[in-house]
């Protein structure tokens, strides 16, 4: 597993009563201190929520989704590469940038 920024991988969904898997968008890059072992990811879902980012079909530069997908930029976690499997595809850089910028809106620097 490479964990390249923009890739969408299936992996475990934390905080579920029963074991569950979901697609995760990799938002970290090689500057992550443990880039060879883990990735920072945000969740994808098939449900539209406030502030979710729709993934248009043409945003998939590789792979795709059978159902309409939405990025949930507030649903962020770190996942070990060994726990990710089944590469679903890769999203366009512009959509990855939008997800990261939206995530940063939820984590403002104090005093700014």
C-alpha cells in the first residue's frame, strides 16, 4: 500500500459498534512523520451531510464509485497502511485541495 495523497482506500471505520469498512481519502503526503507506515485520511460516504463535498464522476482520475460519494472532511483519522486494502481509485487534485482546505476550517489557529 502506498498511501499516496488523493488515493481512496477501503479500511476500518472506527467508532462503530460492529466492525465496518469504509472508503478513506488519503490527505497526507510524504511529509507525514510516519509516511512509510500510516496516512492521515478523511472519510467518504454515500450520504450527503451539511458541509460534505460531493464527488462528481469526472473527479475520479482512476477508479470510481458505483454510488454517489461525498467526502466528510470533519471525519479525520490516522490509519496504518497495513489496515488499508482494496484501492478504490484516485481523486483529482482540486478535490483533494478542497477537502484539505475544508478540514483546516475546522482547525483554526488560535488568535487568527
